[in-house]
C-alpha cells in the first residue's frame, strides 16, 4: 500500500496538472469578498480553501513523509479555518499554520521548476501558482505584525485577514494604492522585503524558464 502511494505521489509530482491548482488559487483570492453577499458564501469559501489544500498536498508532495506532514497540517488548518474563525487563538494560530503550509507548497513548486528539463505550459502554470502562493505567504507576516503591534498599518475600519492578503499582492506587484500603508518601522521593513521578493521572483524565475526553454529547443 505504501509503495503504491509512493509511486502515485512521485507520478503526480513529475506529471502534475498545475492549471487546476492555479485556478483554485485564483478562486481563493476572488471568492472571499463575494462570500459575504450570500448565505452560502462561507461554505463556498471553505470549499475553495479545502480545494487548494487538497491539490497542494497531492500535486506537490513527492514522498510519504511530505504527504503525511502536509496532510495532517492541512487537515488541522482547514478545521481551524472553517470552524474557529473568531478569538485570539484563531488570530495567531491560523496565520502561522497558513505560513508553514504554503511555504512547503511553495518550496515544492519551485523545486519542480528548478529540476524539470522540459518547459511547457504546465511549468508556466506552476510559476504563476508560485507567485500567487507568495502573496499568501507574505500576508500572515503583515497580519501578525498588526496583531503584535496595533496600528502598525493604516487600515480600513473592521479590517480582516483578507485586507492583508490584498495588501500583500499590492506590495508584491509594487502597485501601492496607498489605502493601506505601513506606519511602524517593522511594518515598513517587512513591506520593503516583500516588494523586493516579488520583483526577484519574477526576474529570476522568468530567466530560469527562458533559459530552460531555449536549452530544450536546442536539444530538440
């Protein structure tokens, strides 16, 4: 049983379908604002979050150890996300679990791109998914800074975790609308680091993908 599961995980790691994973991440970013408009909105949000967790576990893990670790962490994360949306424990536990889980997914995605010899649409989808995950990874840092140092950011009234996800993508893409801005020096330093990482990701990854694609075309 374990041998067949190991082969299954290796196959999906080397033959993944990152299009669906990328689409699930886009849904996770788009759905939260609309979930407040319908009675079934929270269920739709839970479905999108659970879908991202499942696809991340099955498509980016290569061995039993990773599968079990991410499976247990993803299950606990989903339970906390779906059934414990209020309280101090949620405010600190959920961001940390989100950070650990998506850091592992991000690491495995980048590893796949680095070690693959053939560059196609699937690898492009993987790189886009990695960029989307990078925004999710950055947001817990901002959220925890605000929880630890109140008023570290200028925020709208009744700000939620989604506002920090929004701010993380605005920072990574260097758009900077100014509706949310860092005030505390620690918040400013993390914002600078996030902006630099966003640009480095695009620059380095595009260079790697183009280099691998040209090398593959030359071999062909």
